[in-house]
C-alpha cells in the first residue's frame, strides 16, 4: 500500500526541519495514514507499505532512495510519480519482500 512519509515510525527519515513541519501541518492526514497502515498490518494478509515523500510530475529517472524503516539515512523532499510506481512494482514482484515498510524519495 502507498502511504506518506511521516506516518508510523518513519518520521526520522524526513530531512531536517521538514520532519517537524510535517508533523504539525499534516497531523490530520498523517492520522488517517496511520489508521490505514494499522488496518493493513492487522489484516492477516501479506503487505508492504511504501511511504513516499512529496509527489512531483517530473520524468522518472529509474533511480531513487528507498530505506526500510529502521535503516539509517534520510530521504529527500520529493519523488516522481513514475519512479514511485516503478518501485512499488519492484516490491510487488519480489516474493521475499513481505511485511516491510519503506520510505522513498528521489536521489
């Protein structure tokens, strides 16, 4: 499922002050994302969560930063819709990647 960076335990992946700003300005949408994630995780189904940074309409590059929750590093401020979709298809096609949450942004 697609969610938003800042939901769940991903706030540490946001760059600098953007983490604080996101928590304050997007509190209500993040609450909805968190509830959605909890329902998916409790469903008993196989799931993966992809928490994206801001979306943009730039052409895809085929290159991105994807960090599993708990993995060290920070993400950038946005990702193209094309690259987000490509990553999600990659995750869906890998049977080993199950019950994981990723943050993703452009490089």
